[in-house]
């Protein structure tokens, strides 16, 4: 149970917290799950005018279609309930709902953009912590488990004490109602909400370069460290959010993705017709893709092909390895230059498997020079060269889990008073650039710690450059009737040397 006494950090910041909460109420948007649902109801035209239950053509919606609608998020909670009651949404009616959502898209964007703001500090783009409500339906594997067990097993970055406190304080609700930590989840119709003080990880402040902007396509040069879509602890610091908020590009359709650490060309479609043109060419492997990378050692001259099949190390983690019986994979490599210790290599992936280039280079014994995952001793004495790892699959899986956990928490530093970047306001900040009009006092107010937030009371070091980039760059994509490319990165130049 949570103690009634305030901890020391909360007492010291009580007066400034009052100001901060007042500031947040004016500049940030936070609301309960019931308010969110009400807002969505107001944004949606009453279905009774669109769908008549006594329509003789209406038939009961199958559970398979209902689940598909839930997964895709095309219907709000009220609409899902209507479908469950036997009202069938035919294709034309679903399209009408889509058009209504497009009409309200501008309001939705303004709502999301008002959640928080960003600033630049020490060359990093950072986001102010903000109130955010996670919403999801109970998954099948959660049925019969307590809400506390689910939160503790699925969201391991927070402590058991934090999850317990969240539930007891009413931050976690089921179907809009407060619950106890021992509440047992009953099934997929339960809507779980979790109101948190959300902290995003910083990314490089390197600007997004617009390569091409036409009526059909948008092509950009994505900086390393920026994920394409919101994921994990990245939302406002994701490429789609940044393009929407800072550049005014909304409703973009992603044609493919790059790893967060990979830089280079990303192409978005602006309408369904242009999107389908490139998507069809990608699926039929009619698109020529060229990547650049810098690898360890002297890569062989001439063209080198690797056709080793790829498979996940373990179903629970997104790490890949060469394995017989895996997915067919094919990459062609060609050395560009070599400085004696490392080589620049052009990569021509013929298939599009996850981490394909990185794993094939590891297999060839020339992993990417600064690859934090596939150029590590966790893969054995030879770092996975030739597919030899020196350990069983189960041992490799547990070692990779430990490596992942270490990289998550390695930026934590003890509270010794030394200067470091922190979720807590640090008056020793320097090289600050604000996105909006505000002063240093407002900046500090927006960084006021929340006494109920685990992340607020921990200090972090700013990530170093080697953790924000990987020497892998998407250089060009070419298809039937179109072609986009970027400039080569600095590390690909022949006279480049590791500082």
C-alpha cells in the first residue's frame, strides 16, 4: 500500500508543482478514459441515421470480422458495441465512417499536438513529459490473470510498486471503472486504460531533409535514431509525428520502414492510388534498392552474394539469425572503398527481411562497424561469423535478453549531484533551443517531477552519438517510372576516419 506521507522529493518541489500543474492545465491536454470515449462519441455521427437495425439486408456480424475491425481501429467503442448487437456495417457504410474520421482529422491532430512540446538541448531533440492514456482491449493471453500480473509482465520497464500505486490511485481502469490490484481480467470485451506521465527518449536534432514533395509522394531523408512510427517510448519523437507537427504533412501512407538507427530514404504515399503503385512493385520485387554501410575489416573486392535463410532467434524477441529452414533471403554486396580497418560497402537487397543486411554481414564476418546488436560478443567468440555462435539457441536467447535489459538501463546514473540530463529539471542546462515561445522558467516548470512517476525521480545521461546512429543508410529506391535518392552520409567518404 502507498504511504500517506510525502517523500522528500515531493515536499521540496510542492510549491513549484502547484505552478506546474496550473501551467499544464492551460497548455497540455489530459483526460480520463470516459472523457476520451465521450470525445470520440461527439466526433462521430449517430449511427442510427446511417444504419437501420430493421434493414432486411442487415445480417449479424461474424466474430472474425468484428475482431478485424477492432484490430484495425476503424470503429470507436460505441460502433463496436453496435456491431456486437447484430448491426452489420456493409462496405459502403464503413467507408462513410472513414470519411467522417477524415473530416475530423484536423481536430484530432490539434488534440495530439497539444499534448506536449519539444526542445533541443545539447544537440538532442527532447519532448516534455506529458499525461497520456493508453487504451487497449484485454488480450486472450491475459484472460484469467490479475491486472497487476499483466502490467508487471508486459511492461517491465516500470517496477511492481509503480504498477500497484497506479492501480490504487485510479490510474488504471477497466471499462472506465477503478479496480483493485487483484482484479481478474475476464475477456476481450474489457477495455483497459492506463493514465501515465509519459517520458519519451531523445533523438538527434538533425533536421529531416525533404527530398521530393509532389501531389502523389513525399520522399525524405530520415535521420538516424528516429523511428518511422510511434513505438515504445517514442511518439512525438517519431518521423510521422514530426512531419505532421513541424512540416504540415498529414495522413501520409508508409510504403516501407527503416530501423530506428538506420538513416536514409523514406517514401510516403499521399493517396491510395500512388501508394498502391509502389506497394505493388515492392511486393513483386520490381524495386531496385541500394544501401550504404561501413563494416569491420577489409571487405572482399568484387560482388559478394549471400543467400542464407533468416529466422528469429526466439519468437519473443525481434532479433534474427541465419538458420536452415528460415525465410529465403538474398543480398548482393559490392565494396566501394577500404581504409585498412573498415570498408564502405554498397548493399543491394533482393528480398526485404527484417535486419537482413545486418545479419548477412555478420554471417560474412564483416558486421557493421558500430552495430550495437549484431556486432557484439553476445554472439560468441566470432560474433556469429559463418552462423557459429558457440552456444545453444536457448543460451543465445537469454544472453540477448540480458543485453537488451542492459542497454535499456545503462544510461541510469546515481544521484550524486553530478551534472547530467534528467527527467527532473536541471538548472545547469545549456545550448537550449525552444520550439515555441517560452522562457527558462516555463521550461523548468514543464520539467517539474511528478511524485507518482518512477521516471521523474531517476537521472539519466544524455545518449552518446554511437547510440544514436548506425553506419547503415538507405541511399536510393528505383521502380517503374520513379526514382528517389539521397546524398551519401559523411561516414561513407573515402577519407573518413573514426574519431
